């Protein structure tokens, strides 16, 4: 008797393990190196013995809360296929809000700047920097991260996508000493150390989630404080933050002398990004 599962039976095993059907299909597509249409048309196809063993291991990890992107090694962001690893945060759709805002500025207030210098502080997988460069080729894009492992992931994504980014190892403004930037973007760690959502994020790098000392505003405060000496006159700073931090971040920007301080909402309607212009 053949005990190897079919595609249909493998998906039933996933459902029994509490894995959502769409996630299970993506996981199976990754394992079998087939598209979704193939899965639907071949639900009676049997997994090989090695595939069946690998499937059980993947299911166990997925059911334990490990992000699907780490299991497949990839995630789409702003239409770009990115490779990810546990060295970087999994890019979120809500972060596309900041990319869209940056592109608005580059096509509007910064349109007259022939080759605007744009920096992404704490780039992680490179998602923000690569998305902006892809949609605005004239941008002179730079990106930094304090983690060498994260920067290696970002650089690999840039090479695979053929997008020229200046990659820099260092914390926040450190790699940009003496430079004047037209636009700066950052999605820094902003979660409080005691936040009840943290256990669900346990597979992702803690340093990219929680600032040193556990104060959710610490990194945001540091970035805003250093901005005036690194932004060109008329330059913009855009920051992603927690759903309940918009007013606090706006206050930091105004205290640092920023004008035109405003917000952008994420897919859930929360004020997820706050930014302002240096006079």
C-alpha cells in the first residue's frame, strides 16, 4: 500500500495542522517547484518520499509560527520578488505606504532635483530602497544597516534585481557623515519591549523590532535628532512607526524644526507613517 500523500492529501494535512490553505499552497508550490495552477490541476499527484519528509518538516515549522517567507526564502514587496532570511524582518504590505509617499514626493516637490540623493536607514532586506529605485531610476539611492548579515541579504537582492544601490554598513546616520540628502526614509524598530505582540514575532530579529532599552520611540528620536544636519534644505524625512505613535513622532519632527508635518495611513486605516520637510 502506497503511504505517500497526494497533493490533495498534503493540503488536508496542512489544514489539520492549522495552516491556512493559501499558505499551504504556497509552501507546497515552493517544495514541488510548481505553480498554483499545476497544484489545482494535479491534486492526485503523489509526493516523492523525500518530498513527503520535507513537507512534514515545513508544516511543523509553519504551524509553530515561523513566517512563510522564511520557509520559502522569498517575499514580494511593491511588485518586486525579494529573498529574505531570519537575518531580516519580513517586508510588510503596510510599509509600501512609505514607498508610495516617497514616490509622490519624487514626482512632486522633488521633481526638479535632477538626481535626488535618497537614503533608506536600517534597510533590512533592502525592500524600501529597491522599490524606490525601481520606480524612480533617477534617484541616487543609498541604504544602510547596522547588521552585516542583513546588508548581505539586501545587497544580494539588489544584484539579482539589477538595481544600483549604494550599500553602507553602519547605524542610522553614521555612514552619511558630511552628506546632504534630498529624501530620507526609515522603518526603524519601534515596538516597546513589553508589547504583547512580540511573542508572535519571535522568529524575526529582535534588534529590528525593539530599540535598545526597550523604549519604542528611542530609534525614531535618534533619527529625527540627526536629520537636520544630514538633510538638504527642502529635504524630506519619512518615518514608519507604530499605530499609536503618530502624534509623538509628529511632535519630535516639529521640535526639530520640520514643517509640513503630515501622516499617511496603512491598509488598516492606521496612521503608519509620519514625515516632514526641512525648511
